[in-house]
């Protein structure tokens, strides 16, 4: 909704906007960023490993359209201003990866070859709350950050590695945006929406874990440990979730202000703040 003089006063978002607007680059700044002398197996492995990140860039860019419309309708123009740089970031990542595929003369994996990708991006876009999209973006960008870090190490002396560092800087701003929004809005969510967000986190971790295992051979072909990369990513997701205040909630849990639970029924159940206590009580009788 257009206003004569919109409120653009969120200092955190304005700082992220200024950083994004000042830091501009495209793949043309790295005219020879393709690694030279890549063996066919390594080129194929890189193309396969890049596929989930490639789709993540597309999902983020297209999803930002919906987010801009949402924030415009709710007159949160600081978010709209920031998201203008968010879309530019995602567009240049998408263009650069497309150019990488062209240079390697390889194609991304098809959905039929990695069906978890379809489920992953469906879960990212699921739900009616804008918080669902923002949280999905945070998880996707954290995964991308760890992948690009591995790429920056692998090609540290090549333009591709230098470009990966620039992408990591962009992703860091995206994570700061997501954390800023979710910290402010998590406390306002209904119990159902809050639980949906927690379930989304758990589901995305499972799906990405499955993808990491499926791409293990390709990772090894490049000298990357998929389990180690996933472990670092999962730890990062948990830490960001903790900082934002996202944790499992159980209405029956005394630690969450609910009535005392039936320990015999809760024993062994996951996903509630009293899980460890309930298991201890069940184990010790």
C-alpha cells in the first residue's frame, strides 16, 4: 500500500539495506571464475552439490515477491526497502551459478534424482505465516553459507573461491534480517503456528540430512566431508533457533507453565522442553 511518507525507521533493517546497497558485484567482476582444468568427475560432482543451493537461490528470490507484498500491505516499509537488496543478492547468485553450469557444461540434478529437493522447497514455502517463509530462508541461507565456505576453501586461490566469499557476505545479511524479524515476531505467534515453525525446523534438518547422504559420493569426489558439513550446519541452525527463542513447547510441560504431565505417557517422546526430565524419571522409576 502506497503512502505519501512511509515509515522507514527500523535502524537494523536500514543498516542491512545500506550494507547491501553499497556492496555490489556480479559474475562479470570475475570474468574467469570457472576453475581451470577441472576433471569431468569433479565437474559433475560440483554440479550435483550445487543443485540444492541453486534451487534455494530461486526459491528465495521468488518468495521475496510474496514477502514484499505482505510487508507493503502491513505498511512495514523498512522491510520492503531492505528486501530490494535481498532480491538483488539472490538474483546475482542465481545468475552466477547458471553461468557456472554453462561453463562446466553440466546440468543440475533432476528432481527425480534427488526427490528430497522437491520436499525441501515445498516445506520452505509451506504455511500461511510470513514467519514460515522467513524461517525457511534462514535455514536455506545457513546451508548455503556452509556450502560456499567449503567452496571458498576448495578453490581458495581461484576466482571461484573469491566469489564464494562475496556470496557468504550476502548470506550473512540475509541471516541477520531473518533473525531480526523472527526475534520480534516469534512471541506473537499462536501455539499452532509456533509448533508449525518448530516442526518445519525439524523436518528441514531431516530432509537436508537425507540430501547430504545422497550426495556423499559427489562430496568425496571434491574432498568435502558431507557428514561434517551437515553437522556444522545443523549446529548452526540449532544455535540460531536458540538465540531467537525457538524451542519445543508442550502444553503439558511444567517448564512451560502447563499442568504436570503423565510421565509414563511422555517417556521417550521427543519435541518437548521436559523430554530429558521425563526420560530420566521413566528410566529411574
